[in-house]
C-alpha cells in the first residue's frame, strides 16, 4: 500500500443548519495555511459559501470541495474536505457526498444539541457506513451544555459517544479543553486569533471529573480490543497515549465508538485539536473495504481495492456548471490512475469520454493536475454525456459501481419565460440545472402545456429560480408552490386486455391477463411477476410487458403517478405473425389504464416531520395552530425557558409557515421541517383536490 494513500483523508462536515459547519471549515482553511484571512458567514466572506445566494442568505446551498494539508507529528497529511449544506431542502448534497466519503465530522451546537437535521444526516451516514467523530461547537454561546449533548447523542442517535476532551468553562468563560488522553489542559491565546495555545496542568476543580472520564474512556476502549482489555485489567498505569490513540482509531473506523471533541470555531478555540483528531482517527482510503460493483459484460459481482496499480474505477458524484471552464464532473477515484487527455469508459451509459483537464478544487477555484491516483477527489473537464452516479472505468475492466439513491421531489411550481424569445433559453437552463441536481425535475404537463419544475422545498425552488435569473439571464414568471401528490391502488383487480390493430400487411396483436394488487407500505416502484403457463406468452415478450406497466405508472386513475405497483401476469395469447414486443408493451399500458378505472384508488400526500422551538408563553398558540393544520402531535419536550414541539404535518398546510409562525409568536419561535413519508389524504381533501383543482393549494 502506498505511503501517500495512508496520508489521505476524505471527509465531510455535516450538521443541522446553523451548527457552524462553514465557520469550522473556514477556520480549518486558515490554520492549515490555505487561507491567509478568516472568512465569515455573517459577513458573506466565507470561502466555501462561494455562490452569491449563499453569501446573501448566510446558508450553504451546494457542497463545496477543497483540499488542505496538515502536519501532525512531523508527518504531512492531505485532507479532502466537503462542506455540506444543513438545510433539509438540499439533502441531496449531503446524500451524494456521504456516498463517496471515508469519514465525517458531525457538528453539534452546544446549545441546540441533536436537532432534526442532525438526525437526518446521522441516518444518512449510517446508510453508507461512514466513520464519524463528533465536534460540539459553540461552547462560548449562552446555554452551552457539553454533557447534555453527550446524553442526546446516546438517546436520539443511538450513538456510542466517547468524550476525548472536557471543556474548561462554558459560555463566556469557555477558554480551552482538558485532553483525556494526555491528561493535560490546553488554553487558546486570544491575542493571535487562537492560532496558538498553551499547555497547562488540569485545573484542580476539574481533576476529579477528568479522572472519572479518563476511567470511562479506558473502559470503553477495552470493549474494542481484547489485548487492550487485558492490559487495562492487569496494568492500567502502563497504558501509553499511543496505545490509546491506536484503539480509538480502530474503534472509530469499525464504528463501535464515536469520539467527541469540543470547541468554539467562531472564537478560534479547538480547531487545531479537531484537525489532529481527523488525521488520527478517521480512515484513509487504505482503511476502507474494497468498493463493490457489477461487471456489465458478465453481470458478476466484482471489487476494486484502493490501489494505484489496479484498473481505473471512479464514481461521478456531482455535476456542476462553471462559467469559465464549463461542465465540471466531480469524481472519487477508487482504484487506478488517470491522466489528463486520456479516454475513460462510462460503464453506466456504455460510452467513451475524453478527459480534457483534471482539477483539484478549492471551493470555486481550481488547481490543474497532470494525473490523479486512487483515493482522491477531483473534478474533470471535458465530459459531455454524464450524470450524477455514473461509473467511470478502464474499458478493458468495466465495472458499474453502486449508484446513489435520491429522494423524490415533493413540491412543484409552473414556470414560463417573461418573453417568448426566452423559451429555448429557459429550457436549456432548466436542463443544465436538472443535470446538476437529481432532486430537481423538469417536465411539461400534457394537459395544460405548462412547464413544471419540482424540488425538495420552497427554498430549494426559490434558489433555483434565482440562479435562472443570475447565472442564465432568464427572467421567469412562476405560479404558487403546489404539492406533488401520488396515488395508490387499495383493491386488487383481475383484468384481460386484448390489443388488435390491422392496417394492411403485418398487424399488431397481444392479449394479457393480469392481476394488480395493492403494494406493501414500504414498497417502491414496480413489483412484476410472471405466472404464465404453457408458454402462452413467450418469455422474450415479458421485458416489454414490464416496461409497459412501468411507463403506465406515471399516470394513475386521477392523473398522479403511482409510488408502487404489484403486477402479476397470469395468462395471455399471441399471434404467430402479428405479435411482437411493441404490441405487448402497448397492450400492458392500455390494460393498466382500463384496470385502474375499475378499481379503488386513493391520493397520497407528502407528510413532513416538523419541529417547532418556542418560548413557554406561546406553546398554546403553536399547538392550536398545528392542530388546525391537520398535524399529528408526537411529543412536547420542556426545556429551560422554551418547549420543543414535534409533529407530523401535511406539506400542503406548511406553505408560508415561517411568516405565520413569526406572527403568532412575536418572531421568537423557529422551526425545521423534513420529508417523512407519503400518506393517504382524508376523503374531504381528496374530493377538494379532484373537484376544485388537482394541484390546488389547500
């Protein structure tokens, strides 16, 4: 294994909105020497928030990548960092980043603790088996409580937090940390923006607490390694710091433990120790298991190890448009090497692509490279036909890597250009944005002819409309946001469809007997089964029948797409001359349309998980208002001076809620919302949707 590979860390910084991700990244850039000046989110000068919309709103919208170097114990490490958004509308950016990362820093606000989006990103990290260290930020804020966050990590995330530090003071008096490995205190100097810190003995009033937490640290580590356990029981005083660090690294990579550090990024305290923890405990590409995939020629499972000598394999995890260099394709190289000017094979599309240039990214700036090897994250220029999730590889050793799952959009608006001359320009701009963002869907409504754009929330679509105007110079008129409804069949039905066409010469003939049944609650897509006996429908026609049903799912009885469908083909007939695949595909589509007219369907609406944080005196206003919005209240947690209301609320009731919440709480409450599930709408609401307007705002 190359020495260089062991010195690479591919990490993401993930958290709830406003936990301080971008501020922490800015400090990392400063202390690693990448930036000579600290950028501030509040001032709109953050390096990683390079989009105009990010600087204006003080939020992260797109995941920005950068590479820094950090010297630890005289060794140079390369850290590829992705700063991901915290707002739920941009969850796609987190999803695709976690798919290619080796490790992550999970940030938590010392006041807010584990918040709704913290839970979402933690679940996403679980899904992709990403090793994590935790950083409790904002220890200088009023109400900061390190121990409360530790409890919430256990209770809300089912994590196994392992504190490696204890804060010295809190709120205004926060000055440094006690290191439980070295059993030393580190206090940051205010005069030089926290660039340096001093080492002290542990304060007397913290010594007993530090001893207790140190004992807890060793006890937990003994559960991760048998040899360490023996030494812990036989001679705990002989355990060295290097041995502790080695076991923490082992436990972190295996996800048995989650090391916890603390600090205040804004006040420049704790960031250097966080960088040390990143290189000490998070995995290098060499520590990761081989990436799995399928050979498209043999359809057999294959693996690629992080090795420069292995055949080239990479995953395109993001497409971006740059005004100067054109389309940027962000890739994670899993194996092999790639040189600028070489041709790669896109195993997902079956096409060859020439790589014109390779860039190492620093936010929206680029450093050109001649070649790139396994374990690195870079951007390619020159790729024409490529989508997010495509696999790039050596044509002689093709492999399709596991793709990235993206959620379906839940909100929709109609758009049109302000002038007729801009129609083509608008469609081209929308196509580019949809290429960048898999959760942004563009379609033309067959009935009205309107161009409909769909996304993950009001803010998501608002940003995209703003980008149309600024980046593509297309001014749009747009309608009000509308809910993206779906349908579900609730009664089984048996149907026989006969398709005959005779136009002189060869005709078309197909007969299909099939059964449609309601899907299981967690099913998605088409579940297709073939129970035809005696070869009444030859097997070669089955893919065409399946394709016909899949296409028909986009329009149910009421015109909404079906989330899931169970279809079993039971019998059929063919004609020796007039039957072909196209005839069976058309027959399946026509049969589905006829069958759903004669069975009972229901409309499904998106339900959101909502969390409202309100001062005690407004709790009555908030709960009464949520009840009027058809909410299901799950729980109310009382905190000091405020209460946290958790509820499930239909998305249709939540448009404009931010303004409404301010008015009923004198601007003192705030909320967060994320998609939870689709659920059946009540009969009265279904009647309203069908009779007053299919996409009417409720």
